[in-house]
């Protein structure tokens, strides 16, 4: 009895944390979603969520997140693959990861300069003869910047998966007469699928919810679920509607984690 | 997967690395521009740095950010380490607790921010230093747990049995056996918590009141007003600081043998 009590005593702060900062916030968001802007109990927020305005917003947010995840994967997979072929792979990997340590806002801010009317991107377009364009505050710049920010997060899990692949399997495939593309399709890719899934998970969920990149880079051209939540909580003060969107975002999050299989980040 | 990298492969990798670093160096480059904009370099100047370092309001914000990061990492490490030891000893409910543990790691920042805002409002905690500190402690705890747990798992249980057989008290078992063994995990957790806190923007943005600001929030409000080369100067300093942190981090991860992701929110 004494032992059991002792064991529980030092876990008390942790359990308090679980109750106060994990369980309570989710319940509070759920609770608030049932109140309209005047504080009356109603289902109005859910009715509003299923109107074309919010459904379109959800769909476009999904579309952007999908696009961002897909492009990141297209760039990250070959990069991770080539990284495993280099001599000092840990060092190369570190080089790829360092930019992800720089504050995200600073990187987004850099693109305000680069994509600006007289920025480097437009100078380059002038130089190759296309002529300058409006780049900032377009969906293109939003997707580009977001992909830029998330690429290291996609590379890391794929690299880890590729790196732990048993080379004997590749030799075996080779000995049995498989071509390079067959080896990739039937051996390498299926065995690194878990890394791909983890990468997609760590890119897709933030892509749905980051609001600062849309605010800084896309102006109000792109509204994601995250932007909508921030708008409702901090600008229009309609916490009920904000919570309702948050409830759906939480549901989507669980769905994605269930689809991609839960793995801790960076695993 | 050892092999040879073809020249094409090297060019591809170099291109990716170039793209990853170009925006950062773009910022650094223009921080020395006397022209005042991020296009057209007019002349070399250190004025932006001088003004930045002379800005007392900003220095206070930097100090706030550091205090929040150190305090939150310290508390999160204590709570998380004891939590991990508790979880490690659990049998039946281990998986459900681990599930709850990872909720805040996978949750989008907006959700964490919004739900904490509701929580603090209901609890009557005034938004400012304490609300930010509490939030940072809260979202750093799970990562500390995840850093400490593997160390506990790889510890041979007979070490504890041996200590007990030799007459060590529970306190001695903890301070002389368990704690020294998991120290690398604790340090890794502390460091992760520190970087989580320093880097966080979205959660802080929700729970910070009017009078209190951290560096990320300040950068955001500066950047929303458009280009100011003060931000560029600031990013140079922060980039150098990051390189320093990466160096420390690298040494710690090499020593502790933990496979650390460079994961940030």
C-alpha cells in the first residue's frame, strides 16, 4: 500500500497535467461549440458549418493541404533516397534539418522580400524573359512557401525508413533478376511506406491549420481551417463558431492519424 | 543502403540545400543594406543592428522569451521525468496514458492555442506572463516524457532489484540508480522543451495578452506591417544563435546516443 501510494505521489503533477491540459481543453472546445455568439445554447454553429461557405472553405483547405503534402513528398522522397547514398549521410541530413530550426515566421518573412514586386524572384523572371508578375498574395506563393517550410519534416522520416532498410534485400532482388524500377516498386517503396505515412501526417495536419503563413504570404486569398479558427477566436470573437471548426479539425486529425497509423513524430 | 552518389544526384542534393538556405541568406544579406528594402542593395551599413540593439523594448521581449523558455523547460522536465517514471511502472493503463500523452504533440497549434485560451478565460487566469508560461510547460511535457521513456525501457530491471537487495531505500534507488541512468534522456528532453518554447508562435499568440509578448509574436506583428530591415538584422542574430544550439544539440545527441529528430512545430 505504501509503495503504491509513493508511486502515485510523484505522478500527481503529471496526472494533473493530463486532466487540465489534455482532457479539459478538448471538452471545453466541444462545450463551446454548442453556444452561439450571444452565449445561448444552440446547434446554430453546426448548421452554419454545413452551409456552402464553410463547406467550400473546408474543401479548399483540404485541397491545399493535399497539394502541399503531395509536392513535399515528390521532392522529399528522391532527396531522402539520395541522402542515404552519400558518404557522410548524417552530416548531409543535419544540413537539411538546420533550416527547419530557423523560426518559421522569419522564413515566411524572407519570402515577402523574395516574392515582392522588386524581389529576387521577379528579377529572375525578368532576366529569363518572362517579365515580372504578381507573386505575393497568390495561391502559388502560399503553396511554395508552405512546401519550402515542410520539406525537412517530410525528408526526415523517409530518410530514417530508407536508412534502416536491409541492403541484403536489395541484393536479393537484384540476384533474382528484378530491374531497378521493379526493385523500387516492389521492395524499397513498400518497406519505406511507414516513413512516407509519418511524413504525410506531419505535413498534412499543420498544412490544414497554420494560419500565419496564409496571413503573411497569401493575404486573404487563401483561408485554411486554421485561419478560420484564428479569425473567429481573435478577430470576430465568435468563440462558438471557432470551436465548431476546431471540433471538425480535431476529428479530421484523429482520422488522419488513424489512416496513417500512429507513430510519434520523428520516429 | 550504402552506395555511390552519381554527379546528377549530387547536383540534385546541392540544389535542394541551396533552396533551403537561400531565403535565410537572402535575409542576412539585406540586413546590411542601407537602402531600407529587400531589393536593390545600396550600400553596406550596420545601422539596423545598432538600432536593434538600442531598442530596449525589444531587449525586454528577448529577455521575456528566454525566461519563459528556461522556466517552462525546467518545469516540464521535472513533471515529465516523474511522469515517465510513473508511466514506465504502469502495466494495464500504459497505452491509454501514452495515447493521452501524445495528444498535444500531434494537435495543431491553433487547436492548442484556442483551447488553452478558453481554459484560461474560464479559470480566470489573466492573459500574460503566467498564461504563456503555463501553456509552454503544458505543450513541452509530452516531449520530455517521450525522450525519457526509451532510456527507462533500456534500463535493466535487475539493476533496481540488485540495489534493493543490497539494502538501498526507494530514495537511494532513485537518486543513485535510476536518475544517473536516464540523465541523457532528461537532458535531451530539457533541450527539446527549450527549443519548442523558443520556437513557438501560434500557441503564444492565442494566450498572450496585450502587455506581454515573446519574440515570435513580435516578429509576426512586425512582419505583418511589411518589410523592415530590423527583422533582417534580428534574423541574422537568431540564425547564428540557432547554429550554436544545433551544435550543442548535436553533441548531446551524439553522447546520449538518442536518435533525435530535428522536429519543431
